C-alpha cells in the first residue's frame, strides 16, 4: 500500500498465487466499517488497485485500518490520510 501517509489516493499492490475471491474493508478509528467491497475476484499474479480518499469514504484526515481478505488470508494495515 502506498503512499502512506496518503494525500488523496492510495494504491494497493496485491499478489495472489491463484484466482481467489476476497474483500477490502476500511475501518475508522472507532472500528466502524466506512468502506466495503466484497465479492471481489483477485487473479493470479500482481495487481495494483487505486482508490481515492473520497471513494473510500475517508472524510477526515486521520488514521484508518485497511483490511484485505484474499481466500483465507486476512491482512490489516494502518492507513493515514
């Protein structure tokens, strides 16, 4: 994920070993899910997904938690806007 901290756009760099389903969720500091995209299909190999601050519903500058689930793997990272 870069840049982090981000100003108005963030790029998620995802590497999947096979075609798998998954989701992306962004949580605010209270733990409320403010963005969710489920039923995604990640193809084998590297993918770069771009999201704007507005698209992610990150209305305020601050710290967020981005959760990416691919198959049975769950990764959470801190994202600062």
